[in-house]
């Protein structure tokens, strides 16, 4: 007589175990994104650089908008190039190209040439992102996707937080000149290019490691296009949810300071709230992910987006220090709960040959919403004043409903490892935040 025993469900790996057991290429991407972000000074100091060159504030603001347009275009191009070039070649091309373009900004003679160069440097510098995220997703087991992307976001956020301080130090070290600042960023980009060339696998090896080594009859590996995404109605809803959420999320950098200034609240409370957001995400997101990686992604997305909506709706109360801080902490909690899941899910949502397109489209939509959000929020604030907050919170509620519906729970369950009852249903997750 034999007795069948049910194998115990393995516990999702913790932070350190996930990092230590990750392939070298994954470690290189995680380290590289931090290095790249900590040296990302251009978009932070671009307005100051241009006004110091004698251009008007309007011209400087237009240049910053051009940088945003270039970034969005670069992510979309990067998603298309990820399969053709592979993560290593895409990263080397992106970082080496942006290094040369960043240095050129110091020597261009007029505004027109600067705008063209800014668009190109923004686009080229973002090409690596879909390829890097695709590599992370391909080389990470389903039950560790969420934690891996939590570490990815940790590097992004930590680098984004440190960059202004380091850039400010380089500015003063260079004698109030931008030469050391921009050339420093160029050297950081080159360092990341070298790291990628040494540590990331070749395109053929990448396909072998990811299990996509098959080829069509003509010997070429199967590829897809962005048009194929339109066949996946659920994922289009997921993208729409992210679009609404990113429109709302970015308001803390645009509409909130306008409201603070208009209401006469000391700016100290605004800066404190923003600092609390950055500190809380850096300190707590990885720890919270140890719990959220066990949950169903649909529930996480619904909870996360709803908390973001509630946090911004609280700004509609009579504005004061308590409202600013409490509202910010509420939507920060939503970001902490959902960030890794939201960013990891695109890599799990589609077929292998479309993984880079799914990731690229997600990053494109996130960037598009982040670009449109400040304009929309500013127009609404000028038109309806403090009534802007319940209207914007409505975008957050739409994001929660549409985004949660867009999570294909059935596919997640089908793709999950058989031994794990609910690992993360192979789930999940803009980034830049801030940058």
C-alpha cells in the first residue's frame, strides 16, 4: 500500500535569496540601472543649464517637453529593437550613443540644434529599458518576478533620489559650470555600456537561456510587432488603466505645488511630503513585496490604484499640512503595494515572442501618461481651481477598475508552476518614477 503525499508549497524567496540566486546578467541589469539613474543629471538640470546659457524660461520649458517626447519615442523604439538586438547590444548602443550626445550639448551653438540633440539624447538613452526589463523577465522564474522587479524599482528610486545631490556637488566642484556635470553623466553611461558588454549575454545566448532558442524555417527567431497587441483586449485594458494611473500619479510634481502656492501653505510641507514619499518607497517597498508577491495580481492592482485615487482625493479637503502629508502617505502606500506587481506583469502577460513589445508598450503608456498629466492637471486647476482633485481622483478609480479587469487571471494561473498553488500567478511589475 502506497501513500501519496502532497509536496509542500515552496515559500516565495525573500529579498536576499532572490538576488543571490539570480543569474549574473540579472545582477548586472539591477546594478546597471542604479548606476545609470544615479548619474542621470540631464533632465534634472536641463532647465537651469538652458537659462544659464541665456535662453528664456519658455524656451527652457519647451526643451524639457522635448526631452519628454524623446523619452517616450525611445521606449517605443526600444521595445521593437529588443528582439532584434538583444539586451546586450541594445544597452551598449543606448548608453554609448547617449554618452556622445550628452557631451555635445555643451558645444552646440544655437537653440534649434540643442532641441534636436535633446530629443535624440532622450530617445537614445531610453532604448535600453525595454530590453533590460525583458531580460529580467526572461531570466527570472515566475515565482520571483515580483521580487526581482521590486529590486529593479529600488535601484531606480535610490538612483533617482541620489542624482540631484550628486549633480549639485559636481556643479559646484566644476566651478558653477555644467561641464563636469554633463561629462560626468556621459562617463556613467559609458561605464554602464562597458558593464553590459562584459556581463550581459549575447543575443543567441540570451535566447538559449530564456528558452526561446527556436527558429523559423528561414533560420530566424520568431518575432512579432506592436500590432499583435491589439488582439489582446485584456492587455489593452491593462495599458489603459496604467495610462489613467500615470496621469494621476504625476500630479504631485505639477498640480500639487500649484495648489500649495495658491493656498498659501508653507512650501516646507510640500517638500516634506515629497521626501516622505521617496523615503518610504525606498525603505519599505522591498519589505512589503515579500507579502504582496504571494497575492493575486488583480487584487494588488485594484488595491494599489484605489489607494492612489483616495490619496489624491484627500487633497480636495481644505488644504493644510495634515492634508498634504496624510494624502501623500495614502497614495504612497498604494505605490508601495502595487509598484513591483504592476511593473512585472507586462513581462508575464503575452507570448514569449512578444514579451519585449508588451513591456515596451507598458513603458510607453506610462511615459505618455506622465507627459500628459501635468498639462491636463494644470489646465483643470486653472479652470476649476481646487475642484481639480475629485476630477483627477476619478481617473484613479477608472484606473483601478480598468486595470484590474485587464489582468488576465486565467493566463496567470495557466502559466504558474504546477507545484505552487498561488505563487504569484505568474505575475508581475514605470520606472521612472521620478525621472
